[in-house]
C-alpha cells in the first residue's frame, strides 16, 4: 500500500499544501486546490494511500491539513499523526 508522508510546516499557504499533495499523490492537472477536489481525485483510486503527518502546520495550513486528514479517513485511508 502506498504511504504519503506530509510535513505541513514546510508550506506557507493552503494552496502550497494542496500543490504538494497533488505532486505526492501523482495527480494530473487540472486539480482544484481544495478538499472537494482532493476527495474526488482520491475516490478515483483503487486503493486509498495511508497518510503520515509529521506536522500539522499553523493557521490556514493547519486547518487545511486537518481537512486533508478527514478526507483520507472518510475514504477509508489510514491517517497517522506524529
């Protein structure tokens, strides 16, 4: 099973976080930089990857990271927060 590792402290905006997720998940363009687009694209995958979050970030990035974790969990993915 694929595992995605995320350190949200590396990103200074919600858009940067979603751009990083697009790269980490090998999602083709176009990809809306929001939770709905992430949900739609992940639901197309045969298996939802696991997500390991080393840091949640701050401010809008933290809120976006929390939402990303919820999207993964709602689709049956395993989320580990460290």
